[in-house]
């Protein structure tokens, strides 16, 4: 089983690297065959570093910033979750919960972002 502290640190690193506009740093957190579903249920599900890089580059181009809305939560398995806010330059905020699963090497295997149209403020 993975160390909960490691999973929590990876999720904090994710927030910090996103806000620093460090796409390569974010990719370093992901397994080479990782899958991102943001939001859950979307028609586009990037997988692999090239597609995930493109996904984050687009998100960063709009000027979004992330802020934790509580502590990162661990689990008794290979997953952790966090609630956070995405603020976009137009002054809007999206309330999001991310759940990440981790592979045996401690890299993010899947990232699922839970938010919908009514989560915009």
C-alpha cells in the first residue's frame, strides 16, 4: 500500500505546480499512461503525457489558478481526494473535487475531476 503522506504531498505539489505554470512539473507527477477525466463524464479523456500536456497547457492559457478548500484526504488504498477552487480571470470560480489514484511507483494513474454546470460561482 502507498504511503498516505506521499499521495497528499503529490496532490499539494499538483496545486503548487499548476499555479507556477509548471506543465513539465505536473507531468512528472503522472505515470506515462495516466488518464485525466476533467470533468467526469466529458467526451474528451486525455491519456498519456502528450495529451495530458496539451490539456494543462490549455487550462493555464486561460489564466486559471487553484486554491485548496480544505485538507487533502487520503484513503486506505491507492487514492486521495481534495476539494479546491478554480478561479478564472473573468472573476468566476468553479468548486471542484479531484480524486487521484496512484500506481505502485507513487505516480498518478488516474485523475478524475468532479464538477458540473452548477458548481460555477
